[in-house]
C-alpha cells in the first residue's frame, strides 16, 4: 500500500455498526486505544472489512482538530 497521508495507524477491527447507508468501524490500534470511522456500507463490503481483520485508520492532517482546555 502506498499513500500520501502521513498518519496511518494499523490495528484490528473491533466492531462494525451498520446503518442504513453508512457503517461505524472501530479499529483498536493499541490495547485500550481505539479509532472510530464512519464509511459507506459499500466500502465495508468492497474492502472486506470484518471483525478481527487488520485495517488501517488513515488520518489526513487537514481533517484533524486539536483542542485544549
């Protein structure tokens, strides 16, 4: 896999919550550390995403917000 994004977190699919059009995917990237993404149901099927399979959470820096108290 080659990709221009610099933030690719490899992990294991922990859960899939299907909706009418989209699905919520939870990827555990380290023990107790999870990343949640919402993707289309057709992408879940096309990519063969399933609980227990390895997957990457890829984060574009333009889509990450940082906040402090």
